[in-house]
DNA sequence: CGATCCTTTGAAGGACGTCAAGGTCTGTGG
DNA sequence: CCACAGACCTTGACGTCCTTCAAAGGATCG
């Protein structure tokens, strides 16, 4: 039988209470914008003028080495907040993985709100801590897990974040590889192996629509803890 | 000639202004404690009762996989603050790398101080952001850098943090390896190579006392940026 | 000054990367 | 509706960087 946990507490960046959707609109001007697939939302080292929340779509945040090697630090999905910086500049480049609509908020407004509202200030700390926890987990993955373990961990993460065993991946194999510190071929081989082991199958006629058939067995591939 | 930057702004966790050393002692009870080499200061998932600042010594923070694979997330050196958690429990195990004396402060005291003092609250956010930036840099290293690049980056980091080209490493090769996502043999080979390339030499009769002879050349091994 | 820990170095193996080819899916224009 | 181009994915063969295994030479400390 198939068991699913519904615990959503670890969902990263879900912060409707940051002021994006619930704050008095009299205080905050809330606009939105749509980016086509592949378009850059902001670049590394650019001034951090806005904070974003995803209404629809998916975003990748990454850094590059001088020779083009890329490390994706996080994928941002529906409702996730991203682009918040404590300092002046962005530390990542953010791009739309697919067509993506975001809510925008001026960082300066958020800062001033935080100065007067201790609750918002605490939320900024909570949000940063959530990002830190994600990065800490990812360091363990990148430093010490094998290819199959990384791919399993990725699928488990996507399963948890979408809250469904029908995982629709917006990103391609190269994006996944650059998130997991692998090559796209190694990711492909790992997914194939999980398919042949009966852990997952594909839906429709694309390899991006994945059905987790056996979450317990999948978790057995990831030695977390 | 040998060039050195004196920019210390990125020094992680240096927070004398957190209340550890400069706050009115009438408000805060400040005690200290000494741990012998190898002793655990706190364990993963334990309640986060105290926040620590290093008076003397060095500390490693790490997480384990079930089969014993270890990822060290950070080394904490003199003046660094560590063990601060926004949540209830520690997310890492912390151990003294060598004999280490720390200042202790009750987390609850810090929390209550933050509630009344916005400056302290901002410092907590800044500290968490500093940790996040370090983790982000480390993800790039673990995901996309080669062995020699990782070791070079590590030596550059230690050089910067100690503010001296005479780097005295408190940790052994295994610790370095577990920080860099490598094996101790690979670290040893990389250090040897840098020695034979004239980038560094050793001081005294131990391999832990390293002299950076050519920081520019060393930086050439690390493709950061 | 002996026991233990740490580091280096060599040799061999393996996991993942690289290179290459072919298949599938999607969108577009005829 | 079909043809075609381009993007994406899989799979195989081979290469390589790092790990594993092993041994020997310091360094440290009782």
C-alpha cells in the first residue's frame, strides 16, 4: 500500500503572511508580471529592488563559475517567495523555468514595514532561516550523496512540495543535473533505474510527468538521517 | 610580490555586537566553558539552549548520514558565533576540533532582548544571512568544483579568516575532507601538489602550519566568479 | 621511547563524466 | 493534417578523476 505524509511544515518559502497576499493593500502596492520561459528575472550582483512571489510557474536560482559551470541553488514553485536579500545585491541569477507570473513588492517597502512591525521582522528571519535550512540539507546532498541518492532526494522533495505523488516537473534534465551537482546523462540514468526498479512510472507521453508508485521504496534510496 | 587584501567584511559570524562582549553585563549573564579536543558541544536535534562565541580554539559543525558519511558545514574560529537557531533544536552537531573555550549565552535571553531591541533583532537576521551566504558559496564548491579547486578555496578562506598568510590549521586532513566533500587522501594529494607548484610551504615540523607563498597563484586555482 | 594518531604516497578500482548516436516530443508553417 | 526543425531525453562506449586499499614514515603524548 501507498503511504503519504501530509506534513507541509517544511515547505520552503511559503509566506503568504509576508504581506504579499494578506497585508492591507492600502499600505503596499502589489503588482504582477509575467516572464516567458527562459527569461531572466534578475541577475547576480544586480541591486535587489524587488521581492517576488510566484503566482504561477517555476523559477531557478543559480550561480556560475567563470567557465560556465552552473550550480542551481533552489527551484521556486507556486507561492514561494524569492529574491529577498538582506544586503543590497542579489547573490543569484533567477530565471523563469517555464512561463511564470510573479507578484512584486518593493524591497524598500518591506524593509520599512519590518522596521515598524516586529511580526514582519520575525517573518524575514524565519524566511531566511528556511532558506538556510534548505542550503544546509543541500550541502549534505552535494558533498556526500551518490547519484541515485541525489535523484531520489530530489524526487522526494518535489513530491513533498507539490503535495502529490503525481509530480509534474517543469524543469529539464539539465536543470535537475545542475541542481544536484551531476550531469544530465547521470540524472537520466538514475531516473531510468528507478523506473526499472518499479519506484516510479511516467504519465502521458512525456518524461516530465512522473508518478511516484512507491514512496517508501524511493525513500529507501535516500539515506537522509 | 605578494599582495594581500585586508577586507574583512565577509568574515563569517563575527558578532561582538550581538551582546556577547559589549552588552551591559547587568542584563546578560555571561559565562564561559572549556571543551577538550574532540568533545561534543551540542548534538543534532538537541534543544538549542545556548548560543556560543569562541574565545579560543576551533569548532566543527557537521551532519551525518545513517551510514556514517559526514558533511562538515562550517568551521568556527576565534570570535565566531555559532549554535544560534531560530527554531527549537540544533540542526548540526558541534565538536571542539582542539581545546576550545566558549562564551555562553542563554538563547531565551537573546530572544527576549531581540523582542525589545530592534538592533539586536537586525543582528540576528544579519548573522543568519551571513551563514546563508556561506552555505550558498559552499553549495557551489561542493556541486561544481574539482578537488584542487576545493582545496585552494579552503586555503583562501582560511587565509582570509585568520588574516594572515601563515595559516595554522587546527583541523586534520579528514576534517578538511569532510568539509570539502572529498577523502583525506585526495586532500593530502592536492596540498602536496600546491606545495610542489610553489604556492605554499610548511612551517615547523608539522603539515598543519602552512605558509601561503603566492596568494595570487593560489587564487588562480579557484575559479570563483 | 613506545603507542597511537596523522599524513603521505602508490596502485588499482569504480562511479560518474564525456562523447556520440538515435529516438521522442513540440511547435510551426505549408 | 503533415513535414520539418529544434529541443529534449535515453542509451551505449569509453575515459578520467576521485575513491579505496594498503603500506610506510612522521608527529605527538603519555
